[in-house]
């Protein structure tokens, strides 16, 4: 396939320019006041319980993969009282909330699901569906006894360091004020749903909900894929065409009388090619240490290592395979950084051209096909993979309402307006994503008050500062479990979390075994780490050439904050190797134990 690179570059920039807007993240609404109802838990009733004022060794905020993986490692390290505090009614995090029809992991289950080897679970499919993933979370919780001390339907509102007693005071919205020697936080970068700031959004008199709070009472059906029979006579609008919409639109298209898909920017939708796991094959690969081997292999493939086999073989590793082949074909004297980046760009143009050709091959109506094509580099937005999404637009009741980058204009009492036309509907479903670029404290819902009364929001006012993405100077005995300033591997978020979990468990075990009551990153170590991060080339994800989205702060230059939103300058493989060596050395360089 030949591509005109100059023409494509121009077209990509034109499409970006159409979508740039000065309000960036402020275009989205915070779900408070009358909009707070969009946050209600449709899955589990809230039950009354007395407030807790006791003490635990470790409190972990967030009961998703981060809390479960860290909790499991802490239990293995001998910490018996780990208390997970979770705003949902059970473990699962994103998989607790997101039960929309068709929810499924986008990264191969064998590397996406944590602790497969430890739990002995064989994922039933290459890309497991939501209910199985939620069940896996419960499995980890049960196997490691993490339910024993957990507090569900509980949100932390404040964390305060009590220097006299070397412990944290944890306050919650349920009146709890308990203490913990150590706190760790894994609240995920994407857990606060947001709504687009469309005028009139509160005027709608029909039914409406956010995809992360799917209302099966209204739609009928369930998250295992039972048909949503109550939509048979309904006209439904779905706003947004990101990774969530790509997964649920095929189900809505089959269920609704009329489905209107309101699109501002098309997603790139590549082949999914899901299949059941063959137990004989799985038995062959699942030899001791298999999951760690697969994790390391996927990460190496994903991040440009040149000489590795590809175990996962999917859309995420496809670009890497192409780049590798191109680089291998370069004469030795041409293997410069510039030529390698060019090979990456050429592979991207080729890949995106194939993804656009796929739209033409699947979608019958040429105009609709034209509007479903993505004009940006593949990693400008979250790449999507699906084998039924594009097909849904061939159904007579499914209508693409493309807004040519402008978005929905208005919501009325009875419908949705785009391009000057009102589409009357009974229900509006917001597939409008989650807060990412907003302040940490706004997303977390609490601030930390560390040593000498310093607040984390002040310490991070000019941008995030950590050692290894985990420890923060001035905040003893507190640990962060998340990708930024660590590996920053976006293609497999759980890999970041499980590694951080190991690191934290080793650190806490060391403190307890040696009778230390405090552990804290030194100022010098934090500064050196931040300097190392800033010495890198920056993130490929945040490119200002990209169409706006949460990967590039909605196209608004975030300044130093953005430059600190990176991972190890030599990439994820280098970070994971470094942190494993750091843990194994037992020297805990950069930390001070007291
Ligand atoms: P996204 O933030 O990716 O998508 C939000 C959508 O809403 C975009 O299409 C956006 O358009 C659109 N939108 C916003 N404002 C308007 C407006 N005014 N008018 C019309 N459309 C509008 O949210 P998702 O929930 O889809 O995904 C969030 C993330 O969650 C993913 O990127 C991924 O990381 C994760 N995820 C993972 C899954 C998995 O692993 N299986 C599945 C689903 C999600 P525009 O693009 O123009 O901004």
C-alpha cells in the first residue's frame, strides 16, 4: 500500500485544527449538585455500618487491580491486616463500575489479568469479558483474605500524617477516622466519570445515564450479554465514540428501535480476533513463571525491543512488529534515531491506511464509511479493536450522526441537537469518558497532609514529583500505585500496578522486620528522579500534533506538568528492570528508614 506522507500529514493537522478548543478539560462537567445522580451505584445497595476508629498496618485506597495486587503481595509478605477502602460495593475498580454490554479487556487476558499464576485461573478467552474479570477480582480478594478488613461504599475524604505517632489518620465519608502505619493509593487515572458540557444537559426529560453506571433496569438484559429487550421500542442516543462506545454500540444497535451514535472524532478500529482459550495450549504455556515471562515479552514488544519473539501477537504489538521489520531492513550505517523514528512514522501511516481501508470493506454506505475514518496517528487516541462495531452501522436502525469535530450542540427536553437538527430520543447514554487531566486532588476526592503540614496538592502544584512514581518526599509511609513517572506503559496498565505492588510490599516488609516506624524518599533522591525523567524525549502520547483527547491534555499545552507526565526516559522495559534490581538489592537506595 503506497501512501502520500505529505498529504496525510496535512490532512491530520487539518483534522486536529478543527477540534482544537481553548477550554481543554474545562469543556467537561464535574458530576456534582444535580449531576451527582450520575454517580449513583446501580449495582449494590449501600448498607449502614458503624464508623471505624481502629488501627491497621496498611490502608489501601481503591479496590481495583492496584489494591488487589498490592494487597496480595502484602499478605504474602506477612502483613495480616490490610484494609482496602473502596468507593464501590465490591472489589473490581473499573470492572466493578463498567458493566456496560460488551465490556471486555482490550489487552490480551494472559497479560492483562493480574495474578493468574497465583490463582490458577485460565482466562476463558484471549480478550475476557467484564463479568469474568470482575469474578477474577473477587477471586483474588477471597484467596488473599482481603475481604476481612475491607470497607466498601466508602470514600476517603482526608489523609493526615500524625507525626507524633508515625501513622496516618484516614477519614472517610462514612464517618470513619481510623489510623494506619502505612497508606497506599491506587485510585486509577480514570475513575471519575465526566459529562460533556453541552448546553441544556440538565433539561432533558427522558432517561439518561453514563456508561460506567449502566442502567439495566431501564434497558433490560444484563452484563453477560442477555438482549436488552426493554429497548425494543426505544430511540436511543449515545454520545461519544471512544473505546467504551466501540464495545457497547453493537449491543445497542441490535436492541434499539433507532440508535443515534453522535460522533465528534472517530476511533481507529482494528481487528479484534478474539477466541476461546484452548485448555491444551494453555496447559502447555502455563509452566512456572509463565505470566511474568508473558508480561515481559508483551512489554518488550510494545516498546520497541528489536530481537524478541511476539507471544501475544495482536493489534498492540502489530505496529512494533512492522517497525522492527523496517529497522531490520535499514543498512547498518542508517540505524540512527532519526531513521528509526521515520520507520515508526511510516509504519503508522501504513497501519492507519489499512484501518481506514477496513472501514470501506465493512461499511456498506460510502458516506457513513467516509465519516468513520480516523485521521491521526494510531497512538494519538486510544486504539480500539472490534469485529462488530463497524458492522453495526449496516443495520437499518443505526444512524451515525457525525458532527465533523464540533460535537453535540445542545440537549433539549426531548432530544439531541447536532448540525442544526434535533434528533428526538427517549434515552441519552453518555459514553463521554473519565476525568484525566484534572488535578490529582479533584480526581482522588481527598488531599494528603504530610510532614510539617505540607499538602500534596501544594507539593505537586507545578506538577507531579515522585521517586519511582511511588514515593513522595515529605509524605512518609505513603505509596502511590500508578503508571506515571514509572514505566508509564499504557498498553497494559496492570503491569505497572503489579510491579508497584511488589515494590511496596518489599519496602513495608523491610520496615516492619527492622522495627522502623517511618520510611520516606529523600529530597535528593526525588529531585534526581525528576531530573532523570525530564532528561528524556518526552512522551510519544502527548504530541501536540495529535487530535485533542486525554492523551494530550485535550490539545492544551500543559507546560511543566505535562513534561512531568512521563515514564522512565529509556522506556518501560528499562524501568521494570531497574525497579526489580532496586528491590532485589535490598539497599532501598533513595529511601530513608527511621
Ligand atoms: P473517551 O474519553 O475515550 O471517549 C469520550 C468520547 O466522548 C469521545 O469520543 C469524545 O470525542 C466524545 N465527546 C466528548 N464531548 C463530546 C461532545 N460534546 N459531543 C460529542 N462527543 C463528545 O471515553 P471512553 O469511556 O470511551 O474510554 C475512556 C478510556 O477507558 C479509554 O481510553 C481506555 O483507556 C479505557 N477503556 C478501556 C477499555 C478496555 O480496556 N477494554 C474499554 C473502554 C474504555 P473526542 O474524541 O472528539 O474527544
